[in-house]
C-alpha cells in the first residue's frame, strides 16, 4: 500500500507539472499549454457567428469534455497548488481560477444531456473562457502584476477621472438647454446622457451622437477634451515604466534559472 501511495503521488505530481504553466523546458507541459490555448480559442469561435452551424455542436462537445478533464485534473492535484494538504481539495473549488473554469464549463453542459438543462446560461458566459488564456500567458500575468503593483496610482487616477466626468456632466447638463433650438429635440434627455457624453469626451472618443448646441457648452466640451488627454495620459508612463521593470526582473530570473540548470 505504501509503494502504491508513493507511486500515485508521483503520478499526481507529474500531472500537476504538466497542467501548470510550462517551466524549466518541460516539453510535455509546453505542448499541453499550446493545446489548451488552441482549444480555448476554438471554443469561442461560435460566438463570432450569428447562425448556429452543426459543426459548432461538435466543437462544443469536444472542448467542454476537455475543459472538464482539465478541471478534474487540477482538482485532483489541488494539494500541490493550494498547499493545505487534505483541505486543499475542499478549498480549490472556491479559488478564483477554479470558479472561472467552472463558469466556462457550465454553458456547454446543456448540450451534454437533457439532465443538465438546469445549468443552461447565456452564450455570453462563454466569453469567460478567454480569461483562461491568462493562465498560459506569462506576459499577461506580468501585466496583471504591474496593475496590482501600481494599483494605488491607478485608483487615484480613476478617482480623478470619475470626479471630472461627474463635474463636467453636471455643468453640461445645467448649461445646455434640454431641447435643440433647431429641431426642437432634447440635447440631453437625462443626467445619464450627460454622464455618457462626459465619459466619451474625457476619453477623447467623441462619437458625435450627443453634441452641445450652445457656445458655453462647446467651450466646456473643448476644456473636457483637453483635460481628458492629460488625465488619460497620467497612468501611461507609470504602467510602461513598471512593465519594463517587471520584464527585466523576469528576464534576469530566467537567466539565473538557466545558469543553475547548466551548473547542475
């Protein structure tokens, strides 16, 4: 029994190394990562079409089956990921990645059999499968670390942006008439219209579906566009500098790891 337990643990450990992001030149793990990337992309192809073709049903069955197997394998090796021994198998289903994996599986369960109709959800839920790409992309993970590292700066900029949008919307909503003097239609039917206009103006998008008709409103619009460029540009330099630092750190870490492998 002891030998069997050791063998099973070795097998589970190897499975964990394969299904996790490829490291130390593990070719089997690399192939698994590439295969999962392709499967994830293939699984969202039906969302790009209006009509439902028969081949999409086959694709969904195949991809959902693979996602279920991947989920079960990760659950089976949860103790290596969570590190809480037996409790890991109870904790894992409530971790962030496990929830994303489960939610990406649920939309396809309705096609696996009539008994799963209760789990039928909207097609939009399948978009969550794109988040699974993050698990296999080191560069996206680095970008996520950058956002977390600079969260205080980004939250500060977000606060300034929200305040500026609200202030500009309030000024515009009260400065502009609630009807167009040319065709008699309202320019800003509600305060939400003003918020929408202030947001697209701040980001310098300006769709043109809502435009001020008074000189004061146009002046406010010009100021909003100018300040919008400045506010949006604030976090750009911070993110770029931090991202480059993270890439240098990652490159240095990989270089040291390669030197250690050669030394061994």
